C-alpha cells in the first residue's frame, strides 16, 4: 500500500477558474479597490519575505492548526499567482480611488506579491 491514496491526483488540486468564478459572484472584483473585508475573509496570513516582497496565503474556509499552516518562508509549492505593484500601477490606483497623488517616483519601491493556496 505504501501510503498511496485511492483518490485521483487532480482531486487534491484547486480549480483556479472555479475559484475566480466564485469570487466574482460574491463581490465585484473588477473595481480598482478590493474591500478590506474581502481581504480579511480570504487572506489567512501575509508573510513578509524581505523588503517589499510579500507572500499571501489564501484560506477558503478550512480551519487549520498552526502546525498545518504552510511555511511561506520556505513554501513547498510554487505560487498560484505573482504580481508586482510598480510606481505607475500605484499612481493609477491612487488616482482612481481619490487618494493624494503627490508621491515621488524616486521614493517608490516596487512591491512583489506571491499568492499561495
């Protein structure tokens, strides 16, 4: 038997299209600003890896003990999504949300975010 599971390998994988469809039905994710309540609902933990580089662990309702949680300093799997927030993206976000746009490009550091399930 050797610890093999009778379940197909694909059964343990997340269907990203299904997750995206479910999220889009619950909230409007097309707006330039996602509500903090949505982030609090689905982001289990944010781990700073180094300056301006973060890893987000998503949670879809399953309750996990601290021992069961992923170590995002040494993740076992690659991220399902990675993106960088550069100066121009931040400028457009601030403008779209009515925030003060007076900030300097020379003071900006790009932010890198990796998202894990």
